[in-house]
C-alpha cells in the first residue's frame, strides 16, 4: 500500500479520528488539572469539537442556512461588538463577546450536526441524557430535601483542615459548609434542562407509559426546586409548566402569552424597578432578604440606565464601572439597611443589564431576539413547539432576577438547553413518536 492509497484508506480515517480524540482529551485534562479559567467549559468545548469534525468528515456535514433566530442573534452580537468601542474594560468585553459568540455559533451548528448524525448515535445520546437527568434530579431532591447530606459527606474530610492562629489544625468535629450559590446553579440547570429531556422521553416510550412518566418527571423536578432555597427557579419552572400545559390546548395562545410577557419585561423593567425602590420595598421585612437586596440593586441600576439611555455604557462594563467608584459611594448603606447602592458584578437581571450596557438600541435587539425565538417555536409541530415555548419562558423568568448576562456557566446552560432541544427534535424526526 503506497502513501497516497493509505491516506484514502479506512486505516488513515481511524488513525486521524483517534489522534483528534486523544489530543482533545489530553488538552482538556491539562486544563482541568492546572485550573485554568473556565477550564470545565473549555474542556467540554474541546471534547465536543472532534465530534463535530467527525460528523463533517464522515457524513459530509453541510451547514443549514441561518434561520430567523440565528440572524437576529448574530445582529445582537454584532451590536455588542460595536459597543466594545466604548466599553470600560477591554478584557471583560472580549471575554463576553467570545462567550456569547461561541454560544450563537454552537447552537446554529448543532442543528446541522444532529441532522448528519447516524440514527444509532442519536438514540444512544438521547437515552444516556435521559438516564443522567433522572439520576441528577433524584440526587438534587435528596440534597435539597435533606440539607445536602451527600455534599457534606464528600467534602467533610477536605474541610477538616483549618488554619487557626496561623497554625494548621485538623478539626474532625466541624460541619461541612455548602455554598448556596452552587446549589442554586444545580436547581437552575435541572429546571432548564427538563424541557429537552421531556421531549426525548416522548420518543423513547410509548403512549401508555408517557401518561405517567412525563408527569412523574415534571413532579420530580418541581419538587426538587420547591425543596431548594432558590425562589427564582421555583417561579420560573412553575410558569414554564403553565405555558407547557397551555400549549397542549393552543400553541397560538401560549406563544402570545410568552411574547407579551417578553415585551413587558423589556419595556417596563426600568420603570417597574424604579417604582419598587421608590415605594421602599427594600424596607419590607416580610419580603425575602434576597428580594429586598435586589430591589436596591435594580433601583440603582435603573437610575444609571437613564444617564446613557441610547447606546449604553458598553459590553461587559457593569463590574468595571462599579469597581471604579470610590469605596465611600460603593459601600454606602441605603436607608439604614445593610444594602449598598451598587450594581456589583452584575445587576441580577438580564433585562436591566442589557439596557444598562447596550442602551435602547440593545434593548430593541434583545426584544427582537425573544420575539424571533417565540415565533420560530410557535411554527414547530407539536410537541416540539410546547417544549420550546416552555423552555423559553423558564429561561426568560429565571433571567429576570438572578444570574448575569455573561456568566459563563449560565450562558452555557442556556446554549446546552437549545442544543438538546435540537437533538431531541432531530431524533423525533428519525424515529416517529410512539402513539401506542
């Protein structure tokens, strides 16, 4: 066998595949061990890249034309790139642009990759995702319902080592600490990923089993959320379930409700948050502490938006501008409370952050993006439409009072939710949903 023949042979094909996979795993492992920034996300991206390359080479992948959602998302990203010109911190801005840009590209490319995947790949992937989701939902229920016994057991030996008066000591009677933010991330992840998993479940089980398995999986996830301390996930998941149920009767009605809610969130967020602060809801002790704190953050951010209402302060500038303020201003207590008039790293509200960093122009782009997603979802056949609309509402509500616009993990889970919805739809097209 000469060299030219070998390059065209299956041996070369398999050798190249093995080299790509081994290289990806090696680089990913290095990133994880050296603790590089966002190493976990980078590892996932690097491992996912060869899978895309294998689909391109083996199945002659051709990218599908960009749909309306991709076009509008690309327009939003381009305006974010333009706002880099007046961003407060170039490093933060480049990072934010990379995160959002990769997410847009990944979601678009995934549709073509799923179409090119062999049927058995789709079946094994969806089945694995189903099993993993159920296991993690049960894990989440145990953790949230019984004060995180598994985490405490696992981390207890590691947290026994402490420094007391400058000396290393071992305190074997300590109680393991669990950071609330980490558990909130778990609840948010499962609440968002529920919808593509339900769509996968429809394809794998028959109609008789679906009657109890779908409600059981929804109830499991909702119970886990209700046992948690993350009120935002509770509300977001509950509203997502309501839209899902409404869509079973009328896709048009569910889409109209989702679109109306999105429009109200964009257009009324600033006056609504200013009103809440002026009414001094942050002094209402009957409200949850975190909500009272957010009222102060939102009120301050809304006031800042009015200073640069058209173009905003620039992509990913929120944290830098807040850090640049004198400490006397940043840590000034508001109305005798422990709350400070500042944005912090982000205002815990996608809509306010968009309007603050990108102004009215960015708000219009964001409004168009949400409406494009709703319109495209409503044109899908059921059950695809109902699951996509429920996922959109869950994400839209969750983004209104919790995470930041460019938090890597949250942007990633939003992108993964979209990718898995595409995967579930691709599998359903190959294997019709069982009707018996």
